[in-house]
C-alpha cells in the first residue's frame, strides 16, 4: 500500500535551533517552509491535476489519442504566437516566433525543491564544520540549558547560572586569533555564505525564467501595472502552441494545438514574491554578516553590542567600592578578556531564546568571577612576570597618551633643525653621486691604508660632533626634556588670536 513519509520527521532538520538569530530563522526556517509550500501548491496541480488544456481540430476531440496529445504538449516543445501571426506548423517548434519562456513550465516544482536544498546548505555546512573542525564548544547545549533555566528559581537557578558562567570562563582557554574560537569564526563564515546564497538565488531565478535578464521582475511589474487588462505575460505566458504528429497507415499527420498554461498565472505571482523576498533576505544577510564580522575584528563595536546583554554598571558595581576610573577600565577588560566574541555570541543567543533577564544574570555572575580573581591576585601579590606585564601596560598607556603631543613636537623639530636646506641640496646630491660612482666603479679599492684611515676618521669626527652638538643644544643626552606644562609658540599665537577675537566681541 502506498504510504506518505512523516512530514514532521522529514522537516525536523530545518527547524530553528537555539544558536540562530532572526536572520538565520528567515533563511533556514521561514524561507524553507515557504518554498516547500509553493512546491506542494505547484506540484500537486502538475502531478495530480490537469496542468495543461489544449484545443485542436474538431475531429480530434473524440480521438482516443487526445490524452496522448495533451501529455505530449505538456512535456514537449511549445511556442508563442504574438500579434495573431500566422502559425507555421513545425514539429521542432521553429515557427519563427520563438519559444522563450516555455521550457520551465513543467520544471517549476523541481526548481523550488532545488532552492530549498541550496538555502539549507549554509546551515548544513556550518553544523558539519563546527562538529569536525570547531573547538568542541557545545554552544547549543549551553543555550538550551539557559532556556530551561529561565523557569527555575531559588538556589537551583543560582547554581545553574554559576555553572554557565564557569563554562564561559573555560572558553578563554581555547581562543585563537582575534580572541575568538573557531566556532565563532565558522558562524561568521556561515553568515557571509547566506548573503552569497541570496545573491546567487537572484541570478539563478533570472537564468531559469528570463535567460539571465536580472531585470525580469521589474519588467513584469511594469507590464502588470500598465497593462492591467492584458492576458499575456512577457515571462509567464498563458497561451502557447504545440505541434504534434500522428502516424496513420504509414503516413504522418501533423496538427497544431492551442494550449492554455493555466498555472502560469500562479507561477507568475509565486516568483514575483520570491524575487522580492530574496532581495529582502540579501539585505538582512549582508547587515547580519557585517555586524558579526565587526564583533570579531572591531573592539569598540564589541563594547557597544555588549551593552545590550550586560546589566547596568550600577548592578555590576553595587557590592564593590571601586572608583569611577577603576570601573571604566574594568568594563572593557571584562568584555574583551572574560566575554570575548564567544561570550557575546552566546549571551545574545540566550537573550534571543530565553529572555534578557537570564542573559544578564549569567553576565553578572561571570563579572563576579572576574572580580574575585582580581581580589585573589591582589591578596597573594603579583609574581615577577606579572609585575613586568603590569609595568609594560602602564608604560604603554602613558606613552600612547603622550604620543600625539610628542609627535607634533618631533615634526616641528624636524622641519626646523633636521630638514636639508634647499640651497645646499644640489651640492649634497653631487657629493652623494660621487660616492655612489666610486663604489660602483671600485675606485675605493685604489685607496691606500693611510687614505682610508683618514677618510674614516673624518666621517667619524663629523658624526660625533653632530651628535655632541645636538646634546649641547638640547642640554640632554637623549631627546628633549620637555616640561609637562610646555606650550609651543604656535599654540600661544593661536590662543592669543582667539582672545583678541573674543575681546572685540565677534
């Protein structure tokens, strides 16, 4: 007995999982079910109904071959006749009026099934790559646990939140380049694959329907708007002609049938909707992929995104006696070192699927773990290498803060003291060319030992007197000793001019 497969089991693989955001659900859930619905609508008519209806010569309607002619016209070549031109019967369909738009009529359900497979491919590849090449982070189980935990309360809820925070702490041990695990990087690649897939779907439909004409949907919209009473369609014709041959008594009798492709009316609306839907998916996928990429490579953007899943600062620091300066430095450190890309990704997934409250509880617990480690470190004292690391960080931050001012001073000193005088540049170039020619020609090999020693001594004397003169002029061995309240002459002039303008009342 013929039985149908269990659709719930068949579609279980396309259900939304706990790591997907709204963009992923649009691609892997809503789009796939839409395509499957359109496949059932078009396939049921073509395989279980009458997809084509044809009219031929009057004497053929009672002919037992009539069903054969209908089936042949459905799967065989068809062509259009525009402007009521005279039909030239031809078994090949080459009547001079063309047969564009006729070939895909019977292939529409199979195209939709192929689109379902292509739309699901990024998710399948991502899951396979994460399983085989990821870091082994069971991210989906983590989010599932958070979803179940949002209905718990009391000590049981707190213990599970603490376990989830410890899980995020363990992810710090497997981070690679950019401070992220391979699982997060594979998820970002999947995002860009979805964007490329949507772009490819547009070209795929253009090839299938309009022979690579990417503007076919615009032309169809224009046709529907300005020719509302027309029964013809430029890409989904309603009426076509079909040439068939019947052999009787050793002779071939050719007939031309006029057929109605009634389901092209529905196909037209389906593909117009799909065209708009895929453009919408393309925009959503590009924005989502760029957002995920910026989380990976742009720390300021990561801080901005983290504020939507972290509790307010008043909640994080309510049990701590930290100064505002300490608080402002600890939050970025917590985001980049404790959370990282993986923590932000998981907290966003938890917030999307189980609510922002449980996500903020996990983040607060993770922050308490970080503060506890900082207190333990301060209580036991820093080791030798930790002191070196802290000192290096202090020096780096100080030098980075001073660099703009020092660079401006260095630029001014270079322009005034180290730049070559323009009047002496020809002589300098001529002497440099002499030295270069002597090296290339090998003339230096003809020098005696005494001459070589004299030239070397002169060069060293010039070099030493240059550096010694710089030290005397600077009154310091290395660099300039610039007071912290030093203000350059240019800055004084600007301030003076600004005060004069203010005094005049402008």
